[in-house]
């Protein structure tokens, strides 16, 4: 299992210290040929800047958009991307695997 690197956590802490609102996205489950292992993380600030990776680029754009919504609403979300999911094909997860990503605001 991959875990957030100190640099990633430091980046999130720095953004919070700068007054930015921040969300954390974490891969919670994978199946098949998933691009990143469970535990992989991505942090996003309220301007759309991000660090880390949950999919090696396959679904990052969709996760960043969802994270920005979570920052505003404060309501966490569980995102599901997979080969049978129409959105997964749209955002590029054509590797044949499935991932679930939990997105939460960091207060």
C-alpha cells in the first residue's frame, strides 16, 4: 500500500497555512489493472492546484473537479471509476481496472 509522502502532506499543510481550502483524495480500493495502488493520494486546493496522483493521469481531472466541489460543500464523496463506467472511458481509465477514490475536505 502506498501512503502519502511527507512532501505531499507538507504541501497540503502549506496551502492551509496560506489560507487556502484543501481537499484530500485517496484511492481506497482497486481491482484489476489499476493505475495506482490503494493508499495513493492527491491534494487539491481551492484554485485547482494539485499535487500527488490517484491514477497516473487517467482520471486526475475528474478527481480535481470533484475535490473542488467537496471543498465548497464540505460533503465527502466516494468516486468510482472503472472500465464499465461510461465516465471512466470519457476521462481515460481504459486500462481495464477499477478504482474507488474517497475525497474529503481538510479543515
